[in-house]
C-alpha cells in the first residue's frame, strides 16, 4: 500500500497564556476546539494522530469516537518539541509526508489542508510545504517530507519545527484564504475577540 501524507496535531501543551482555562476545550458552535480541528483533519481522508498529555482525561474525552491515533506524551513538561518527536515517531513509517497542524488555529479547514497536501503530491513529495496568508505571510500548517523526519525527531525544549523549516533546502509556499494561516487563539482575549467577530458560541 502506497504511503500517504499523515496529519499530526500536537495537543499536549499547557496553554499557560490562557490563565487556567484549557483553550483546546473551549467551544466553537458547541464543539471543543480540539475535536473540531481533528474532525477537519479527518475530512481530508488522511491518517490523523493527536498527541495528548498523559494526565489529561478531558482532552482525550473530547476526541471520543473519532477514528484517530493518539499518543500520550509523558514528558510534555519538557516543551512542545516532545509532541513533535513522539508524534513523528508514531507516523514516520507509514507516511509520505507529515502535516503538522496546530490545534489552536480555528480558521484552518479541511480545504486548506487538502490544498497543501495536493501541492505536496504534485511536486513529488520532496519539498517542505508551508501555508501562508492570502498576502504571503508564512504561517501554518506545514508539511514535512521524509528527509526532514530525523531532524524533527531531534528537536528539544519548547521549540516547534521552525528550525527544521529554516534549514530545509526546498520550501514551497501555498497561500490560504485571508488570515487562516496565522489566526491562533492563545489568550482569553483572543478567544473573545475571535468569537465576537465570527458570531460563534
């Protein structure tokens, strides 16, 4: 069976800027953000893997019933890199590329992810594929080809995969609508502002 792009949703972080709230469990149209992101990823037809803190049953419960893989991160306190290291480790042998989809970006939908995946496949799966805003500002998500997997698994601390993108020989940019590639919700104020503008609850 031919390998395909897999989607990794790192969701083992603590969201300290939310001042005690769990941003991934806040709801948009009655659906927790984490579940909403996972459902959109599943709509692409790709394998989806979500990393979770080992001691957070509520996040696991939010994903109940979805046809996804989950990986518990027992060293999540060591930073964001642990989700990437363990998630890539779980997916690398079955994947032609891994799309890293931040869990806290509510405007990224299945069409956005599919646009990246289709462009990745068209170029022969040899490039890093990075989403941008409509005006070309780089953002997320990003697809990494197999020759980046080792570097991703060597990340440490609270860094994401920025250093891997920076050192990649071939990076292709794919424009997504509006500010989809940059909109994330890291604070209660960001949540309230975004919800008010999008008329969600």
